[in-house]
C-alpha cells in the first residue's frame, strides 16, 4: 500500500508555464517576442486595461454629447414652432442658456 501519493511534491506539476508556452506557440510567435511578452506580461496587461478605460470614456463622452445635441435640437425646434414672438424669444434664450455649446 505504499504506492505513489498524489500529494507528493515530486508529482505536482506546474502547468502555468506549459499553458503560456502552448498559447504563444500556437500563435507562431517568434521565440524572442514570446520571451519579451512573458517578461512584460504585467505591463502589457496594465496597458490593455488603460486602453480599455480610455475607450469606455471616449464612448461615454460621444454618447453624452449626442444626447445633449438631441435635446438642444428638440428645444430649438419647439422654439421655432411658436407663433408668439415674445414666447419664441424667451424659448430661444432658454436654448442658449441651457445648451451654450450648440
């Protein structure tokens, strides 16, 4: 009954390096590039996360400015549809006050 023990440190294999090697080998990356990717993996991950955050910020900014333009356009349209000139001037002043960039 003194066979091999599954928890013996001699039998434990570190599979992390093997997985990294298989992925980089499957992509046919040259060995020098693969080595530099392994050395700079942390920096590459941080750069990818930063790029993703910048992309999300840019997308949100474009969405926000589009919504503001739509609201300003709707308010301007309502102001131009008014027949009363004094009410129209007040509504146009409101457009300028609320949406100065448009």
